[in-house]
């Protein structure tokens, strides 16, 4: 389903940014920022598919509880242990 793909990509982008904020190594930080940007590009493709199939997307993305827990763990423990 197009909406599911959009949600997954938006979640991935959000989590990649959370990891990038916690990452101290500049090279790894840049990698996670790049991954977030690529996930955003994929989300645009899924959004287009949803429009073509007349699926409705949420107006704005809100990460689910699982994503928020993972982001908090990354902030607390660092990206490498997780």
C-alpha cells in the first residue's frame, strides 16, 4: 500500500536524523544525514503513488511510539550500542 511505504520512509528519515544528532563522529553523522535525505526522497515517490491511487496521506508525519523509544535510546546510550 502506498501509505504504508510513505510512513516507513518518513519513519526511517526521522530515525536517521535522531541517530545523526547523537553521532559524534562527523563522517558517520554525515552518513546518517545522507540516509535521511534519501529516505525523504523515497517518501516523495510513495506520496506520488498515493496521490495517483487516491490514497490519503496524513498532512504531517508524527513518529509512532516505537520510533520515539528508539530515538530516546540512541540519545541516551549512543548509536553504536544500538
